C-alpha cells in the first residue's frame, strides 16, 4: 500500500525535517506534494534520491491526496486544514489552530494513539513541542500513579522560533571575537540588540524568562499550552499544572525540570522501572545521569535523567527531561501519527 502525501510548510525547519523522517522511516509514499509560500514556488527539495518541486496552495491542490501534514502558522492552518480534509485527506496539523477543539484529537504517538481512531473533522493535532517532550516522559508515571500536581520550568531552544531565531543567535554570538574587549561589549544590552530582533532582549549569553506572548494572569502562550495540552493528552482535566517557560541560547533541544506529585505511591525505584521500558524514552542513569539538550538533538527518544525523590513531600519526584524540539517535538510525531493511521 502506498499513501499520497502532501506537506504544507515543506521549506520550514520542521517541514524539511518531516521530509527527512518520511524517507528515513521508509514511509510508503506514493506521490509527494510539497507546499510553500510563493517565494519558494518551484524550489526543488530532496526526497528519496530525487526531488519534489514546491507549489503554492490553491483550489484543488489536495485532489488525490490521502494524507496532508500541516506545519504553518495558525491562521493558514485554520484556513487550509479543513479544505484538505474536505478533499478527502486525513490531516495531521502541527499548528495550535485545532489543539483544544474537542472534536480534534491531540496525540503523542507513544502516549494516546488510540485517540486517532475517531476523527470527526478529519483532523488530528500534534501538541506543542515542549508539551510533546514532557508528556512522552510523564505518561508511564501518570498511568501508574496519577499526577496530582506538577511544577515545570522549561529551557527552550531558539529553533522553537524557527529559522529567524537561529539566525539571531548566530548574529549575536558573532559579535564576540574572543578577546576581553569584545566580551565586555557583548555582555551589554547595546552590544547585542539589533532592530527587528526576534526577541526584544539579547538571547546570546542570556536567558529570557518569557517564551511566547503574555496572556491571562501573566502566563505566556507557551505556558498555557503546556497546561491545557498535557491535560487533554493524558485525559486528566483535574491535573494541576504550573509552568515557567524560559528561552535559552541553545540551537536545538528543549529541556525542562518537573516536580511531580502523584496521587498514589510512587518511589524513585518504581519510576526508574517504568521509564526504562517506556516507548519513546531513553533513561540516562549511567555517568552523571544528566543528559543535555545537545545529546538529545538529532535522535528520536526524549532523554530523562536526574530522577530523584523530593524530600519535602511524599509521592513526589523531580526529574529532568530533554528532547529535540524539531524532531520528536514536531516532525517525528507527525510521521508516527501517520503510521498509526495507515496501520
């Protein structure tokens, strides 16, 4: 069986990763169509020892497709995902446009693939990349003991803001020439900030305790996404979650600490057993047991380390989680969802 596939946003960081993963996992692509903005129309993208030519979205562009994967901004996804579904394709959307729609399942492939059985609108959503990495690690623990409350702090890479975020970090780092005078200049606001920056404060040599736009109660869009999405994926609306999202000068890989209080008894020993066998998780116990974002970049599993019991309250664990935000956090999960759909 082959599947005719369309990828909307094929020239973006995640879109390009999507094409690589479809090829790596030998997904049974019959016809592949790549959609991009008008400035990329006609651009050739490598795929399966050949190339696919980018085209623009237009009436009838999804005719004959079985599956459409969407990775564009919310307004475009809101417009075109239903059109693709109406054309007869099943749609996997990487934007936030449909995540909290009760008629659209929100899926992490290793956690709740059964939710893909029912697609009332023909659309399934991938969660935010931060949510994806964390929930993959938490799911086996939540299933075993139930999560009462968790406090999360994230350390999110610049690629979460797309290619412009990577360019901005590069530009700012390049102002440091390796001597003490350039370091002195670079370590000031005036040394880094440039007009039209992705962030209003320098990211190189800095951490910005604000990822996303500020929303209700002073929490950001990134923070609320993790709260609401984790509840929906884990099917637990009562789970209490509070989050602080931080942007850090890392190119690829989101990391986070989680302090997790369980409803039922959960020891470190039991958690290690569960995480050792959890799909999509690589538990790091050897060495210092502290996997870094760099070690998690470019690989499929999320890395979990520093699992320890919280001495301040019972049935509570602290753990560290990191994963590739472009790969598992977006492109890989979309392809895994597609594999579940066709199986």
